[in-house]
C-alpha cells in the first residue's frame, strides 16, 4: 500500500514540476513570513473574485521594508504568490517595493500557467494596498494606532 501511495505522490510531484519552477514549488511547499504582525506600518487585505483573501502587513524602517508578512485562506498557488511577494519586497525601498507587480512576480516564478496569473495579480494588488496604507499612515501618524 505504501508503495502505491509513494508512487502516486511522486507522479503528482512530477506533474507539478512540469508546470511550475523550482522557486515556485519551494514557496508552495515552505511558505515564508506567514502570519500578520500587530502594529504594522502598512496593511492591505483583498478578496479576489475567486473568493480567496490575501492580507499583507509591512514594517518599514528608514524608507526600507524591514519585514513583510502575509496571511491567506487561498489555494497553494495563492499562498506561494503571497510568500514570494514577502520575500521580494523585504529589504527594498518603498519605490522598489512598488515595482513588485503581477508581471514581476510571474518573472520571479519563472512563469506561471495562465490559470494561475490571477493569483499573482491578487498578491500584487494586496501588496500595493499595504504600501498605500503605509503612505497614508505616514501622512497621518495617528491612524497607525487605530488600525490593524
Ligand atoms: Fe483565488 Fe488564486 S485561486 S487567487
């Protein structure tokens, strides 16, 4: 029985390897920075048309993203895209973080199947909402203490 389960698992993984890059599979299997921080400098939450939600929280120090975390109730692709975003923006300036778009995520993944592109779009949009929130809070510091 174990042989059949092992064989099946290998076949599934081989199918995944044909469709996704090693970078993507690594994030899919071991998502980074999962969990929303309290007192974030920037926070965004979006539910896509598919019903999946991504939340992204940022800590910014001297204009550089010091820490970025996420949460999601979405599928493996959504979680992997959000995880990739957190890795891509950490250490970047705010301007650099704004360059993390859907296409930048797809490039970082070494491409994605067409049916998964909306997951990268949702991750990018959520990041940009968190960056907008950061900019907003910077203008009116008191807001930080009355939001997530
Ligand atoms: Fe919903 Fe990917 S399936 S964002």
